[in-house]
C-alpha cells in the first residue's frame, strides 16, 4: 500500500477515535445547553446567570490547574492563560452580579455597567489569546508578577466603571448598544481572528488536541461577539444566542485545559519536558552510533582499574568484544614492561589528563601499540574513576621504525661517502708508492714480500671503499661478543 494511502488511513482512524472519545461529552454539552435554554422560559435572568456561572467555573478551574502545576510547567503560556482566566472570571462574575434585574447593587438597575464589564472581559480574553503564541519561547515568566499585573488592571477597571464612571458607555436604555460597544466587538473579533493566524504559525509547539480545542474556542467566541452586536434589549434572541456560543467556547477551554490537564497531564502539562526527553534520547542514540562508528575505543574505568565500559571499536584491533573486557582489570591486558610506568602516572593523576603510548595484548596474545588519553572522573572532591580514548598506533609505530631506518641509512650513506673520500686519498698514495718500490730489481726477498702484502692490503681497502660508496640500505650482521656491525655486502644490494 502506498505511503500516502497509509497516512490517509491513519488520519481517518485518528479522527474516528477522536470523535468516538468525545461523542458523549458533546452529547452532555448539548443536553446542558438545552437545560440552560429551558431556564429562559422561567426568566431570562436565570438563563443569563446559569450561562455566566458555567464560564466563571471553567475560568477558575483553568487557573487552579495551571497554578498548581506551575513548578513543573515548561510551556509557560499555560500559566499565563490560567492567571488571565482567573481575572476574566472575576470580571465576568461582576458582570453577572450587576446584570439588570439582579437587584444586588444599585448600579444593576441599568444594563450599562454590566455591558461595560462584559466588553472589558472580552478585551482581556482576546488579548490573552493573541499573546499566547508570542509567549511560546518565553522561559522566565514570573507567576506573582503576572498576578500583580492582572490584579492591578482589574482594580483599575473596577475603579473606572464603579467609582469614577469614566469608562465609555456601552449601553443606553431605550437606544441599545453604543457605537463604542459595537466597534469594540468588531475589534475583539479581529484580534481573535489574528490570534488564529498566530496559532497556526506556531502549531508545532502545541499539543494537537489542545490546539484543536483552543481554535474551536476562539471561533465560537467570535460567533458570540458578533451576536452581541445585534441586540437592542438585553433579553433578545441575539443576546441569548451570544451566551450559548459563549458556553460552547468555554466548554472547549474546559476540554483544552482542565480535562487534558487532569486526564493526560504528562502529555499536556509536561509536553515540553516530554519533547526534551525525546530529544535527549535521540541525542544519546546519535552519540552511541557515533561512538560505535569511530575507530578509537572509548573506555571508562573504576578507580581500581576495572573496566566499566569499552566501545565496540576495540574489537577492530584487539579482537576482544566489549563483553569480554568489561569487568576485568586493564592491567590484565597491559605489557609487563609498561605496568610500573602507567601505574605511577595514574596514582599522580588528579585533574590533568594523562597521555602515553603503551602496549596492550590482543586476543591472540600479540601486543599492539596504543596511544591512550585519560581524564579522571571527579565526584565531589573524590576521584572515582577514569574516562578516556584508546587509539591503535601499531601501524604508525611500524612506519616510524621504517622512517628511522631510512634516516639511519641516509646517515650511513653520508658518513660512508665522506669516510671513503678521506681514506681514498692517502690510500692511493700508499698503493702508488708501494707499486713503484716493487718495480725495483734490487729488492731482497724479505722486503719484496712485505711490500707485496702492503700493496694487496691497499687493494682490499680500496674494494671496501668502493662498497662504502655504493651503500643503498642499512643492514647489520652479528659480530663476536654479541656486537652488531654494518654488513657492507647486504647494504650495497639495491632494493
């Protein structure tokens, strides 16, 4: 089956499971709305009070969930949303208590104050929804500072409406909604619409279900606000419809914050923490793959030298599997000639790194040259072990020996050439004069014998000098008393 079809089927199954899970909730919402609507037939005041109490309870519930989980939240926009909804709920409560007909406050004899409170709460709500996508990457929100800011704003609002009464009128008896109220509703709708655009831009930062519910809440809030631009009297059908849309909007806030926060707290409230854990796990997997792919062996040792961990790269040059080495002391693999030197260096190691070249035994018993670099593991003020890297340098050592041998050959050639040149001049004189003396007829036998020996020896020396001038490589041979000398016959052979 093509991948696109599989993804389509998965998406359909996901949508089906979503609607199956929330079907009973939606049925419950529909029945609740019917009950609230039925209360209208007793009195519109009862309908309004029930509708507002529902939104106030949801607002306070949102605050309680986010506030009590604030120490664990990494997605701080939830804390901002919760604190904001606490004060939106307070303003909505004041709106409910001052609604015309409640007869609790003198000011409730008209609809202006309650409408002013309504428009204030909606302004705050729309600005909060607008700011949430902008706070996604903020990690330093201070809860008590936010509480102070929202509290000061709410107190200032109440003073403006109830004491100084200089807040713009929103409703005039007999005339209906003021121009300010209608324009404000459209501004609120614009802010909410723009916030949807911002949510979609930051969609990957939100839990998918939260994102869906919050978008639905905003859409129904827009529908509610548009309904509130149409009524002349507070008990008209458009006002009633606006409150029903508000119930639906707050229902989706309840689903997005309270229900998800209680039923799936790890996935929702700690979503960023979960993503961080997933990123950490992925990073660990990448590092593990990197360690397994490199040719150098990573090793971790206890203080007593026991191998805690060694990477699979060790098998490439020592032919041991990590399991065969873990739990053993590193001294078991070290060349006896390197033990004392390494042990003394380890005992002195405190904070600096230790580097050196050592011989380590492979599985077949042969020794490999390695370059080791170790650093101590410090916990508190105590050294508890070592961590380091081991690199096989056996081939490099062989190359080093070859280079040294080539350097010796070059030095030998230069010395031999210089010596041959210096010896050749006096030798030529000795051979020449001896040959002249041998040409005399008057030489007695004894003298002639000695001169012939001198002449033959000079020829032998001449042959040696010629060999010295033709050295191509450095070769040695054994000599009595265990000494080694240059083997000229082998050294003049061409490679």
